[in-house]
C-alpha cells in the first residue's frame, strides 16, 4: 500500500486540477476511497472552502468530519446534491456555511434560460448584459433563501431557506395559474 500511496500523492495536484487521463483519475479515486491517510491529504489541499463536484451522495458523514477538521468554513455544493443528509446536518451543526446545490447550481440553469429568452426574442445581449442579469438572479436567490430561512426560524440555514423559497415560488405559480 505504501508504494501505491506514494504514487497517488504524486498525482494529487494533477487530480485536483482535473489534468489526469481517465485511467489515472479512476486509480486515484479508487485509492482515495480506501486510504484514509491519502484522502485526508487530498482534503487538506483545500482546507478553507470546499466546492464538491462529486455525484449525488458521495460526501458522507466521515468526509464531512474530515472537511470540518481541516478548518473549512464554507461548502458550496457544485454538483447535484453531493452531500448526504448526514453530511449536511454535520456541516450545519458545526457552523459551516453551506450553499446548497439547488441554489449554488442555479447559475447554469439561469444562464440556459437567459439564452433561450434571448433566442426566442431574437436579441443579442452583450457578455456584460448577460453577466449582470445572471448576477441579479443569483443575488435574488441568495436573498430569497436568506429571508425565508429567517422568517421561518432557521436563520443562517441556507439549505432550509432554499427549500422554503423554492416551494413558495412553485406554490405561488400554481395559485397564479388557477390550479389551486
């Protein structure tokens, strides 16, 4: 295992930067799942903030504990719900600022919607116009999440805030359409 650890540790920076070929990437990922020491070294490479881009439910309670132990103060879920419920609860319990996937990933969906609007209206917005519209959307998502969390007694919990704000938005649309 020692020799394998040496190889993986030599590859970690390239792995972190996404520069490995598929076979090497799979080798490193397989090793990190079975070697706690190398996994800890990898997590220490990003000790202030985490932006998990794993697939759903890959960051579990053990991973969350390591992330917190490394002094991480903020986690932005950069994938579709990469953290298990237990990991999310642990982050919140330890006071780690958590930007939930449904809010943190909204920029990609919003950009697609802006592109579709632009195309359907046969407009051509500049980069700056699109960037400003996206900025406004993301600020609004943050404010809605923050305000909903506070209003319903969960101040600082952006996971609950994003869930409530999303539910209210859908419920208001249903009522506006006369479906309820």
